[in-house]
C-alpha cells in the first residue's frame, strides 16, 4: 500500500507545484475586479482526485459536485481509483475534508462566497460498504457545521452535502441512524419507492445500461420520453438525477448527449473534462 506509482508520483508533484502557484483560498473564484462567476451547480467532476489539484481544479472551474473514490485501509480512508493507486498521504481528509473546511471558513460558511447552496461531495466506496461507511461517518463527525445533516427526520443544510455511492452495503447502517452527516446515492430501481429524499436525495445510474443512444444521429423519441419521465419522477419526490458512463471525449456526439441531458433537466452532467463541461454549461445558461 505504501508504494506510489509513477503516474501518482507525477500527479502528486504537479499538485504540489500547482498549490504553490494557486491564489489564496477564498479568492480563487473572483477576478481582479472582485466579480465572482456563478457556480455551475450541474457540473459533476467524475474521478476528481485524478486532476493535478483535487477539489481545487473543480472549484476553479465552478463545479457544483466532486467525486472521490475511497478505500478503507486500517482506520484511514485512502483516495484512489484502484488499490495500485493508493498513497498513504492521499487521504479523504488531506484532499477534501481539510481543504473544504478551510475554504468554508474563509468564505463565511459557504464553498462559493455569496452562494449558500451546498457543494455535493460524492464519496464512492470501493471497499466493503458497511464497515467503510461507519469509519467514514466517524471522520465526517470531526467536521462540525461543514456537512448537511439529517437529524431525527429533519434535514439541516450545510456548506457541503456528502452523498455515499459505491458498495451497496453502506445503506444498512445509514438507514439505522437517527443522526447522520451523509446521504445515499440511489439507483433507478429506487425511483418511486418508499425511500424518502431525506435518505436518497440523488438517483444515479449507468447511461449505457438504460439507453442505446450515445449522441450520434437522432435521439430515439422513446428514449427521450423515458429520460424525461425519469427526471420528472425524481423531481416530484425532491430527488436529483445523474448518469455515469456517458461519452466524455470532446466530440459533437458528447455535446449532443449533454444537450439532451440538459434539456431534460438532468441535475448533474458527469465528466473528467472540467474545462469542456464548463464551456458547455456557460453556453447553455
């Protein structure tokens, strides 16, 4: 586990250099005249930790959601895509929780100064879900007032909303809690069930398992109606919608699919291309 791959070492070096050159926390989203571009709440940074500056690059591109994959190793939550990527210095605290706490303090209890809407932190559990979630819960409790909280049937918004994805076994301990600082990432199978938005505020699923269209040619009308029905059902219950496994190469097909997702009201567009999605959303306000 202590070994660092060559790719990870280069990424870590790049992050260190970029952090040295970065503007002070709290000023990264303002220009020289103090103008702050509006956050792009529908932008989701998939595998955010693989960028040179995890979290900070996404925030510089004004993203409303970031995703971190975690592995439970001992009592540490290490961030990486596979076991071979793990580096003991790259923990959930060092890459996300501690920076978010500093940013929120600098920006007067908000991730984006002047905007009270929470940033979504999607935590994808890669090890056994129940035990990993319980350790994650202990970590989140160390950050008072940072996270949206569910307490005895009431949701109290915070600067960051943690949503738990990945291994499905996390759901059991979450449902048993009367107080928690995280929420569950549902699937299309959860749509229309008795599970409330206070447990499942987000419905996510694999695009390619539910749709055949990948952005080329005409979007089949039946699939367009299916997409819009999914969004309408979720929104009627106070839930948001995200699809992963959508095309992500910078091609007309990707933009065509993004345009259909945007028009249907899908709440989060999934990408590894921060600048590409930023430009798309700025052009579709």
